[in-house]
């Protein structure tokens, strides 16, 4: 059984929003980046957002653990190339374990 990935894999670096619900005086040093990293399948994109899924079912084409990130929060987007022969080799190993 041949495995063909429908979606490309990306590493996303993005600056998340932060919230605080305490009563205190805001200090300038408390205002800082909240750098996050997400890796997964890029399953959707609009002018304003991308959607990354961590899980993809090739048979049903369902996805799971999706995250929608506004493009304005993305600081880096790097395509992670997975050599097809390596993907196929790992897929075959999984099939043997079944």
C-alpha cells in the first residue's frame, strides 16, 4: 500500500496573545513576546489565516487537532520537506507492525 501525503508539512513560529486577569500595575518589562512553535500539515489558508493539523487520515481525509493562526501573528513559516522514500519506508514499517 503506497502512502502519498496530500498536505505539506510546516514549522510555524508565531507570537501568541497573552492574557492576565489579576489586579496589579502593569510594568513595561511584563510586556513581552509569547513565542510558540507549531509543526503539522498545512490544510487550509485564507488571506488572513492558516490552519495546521497535527493528524491526517489518508483514507477518510479527516484531520484532527487543528489550529487556526492569524497570519499577522506568524513570524516564520518553514516548509519541512519529507523525502517520499523515507515516508514510504516508515509507512511500510508501520504496516508490518499491524
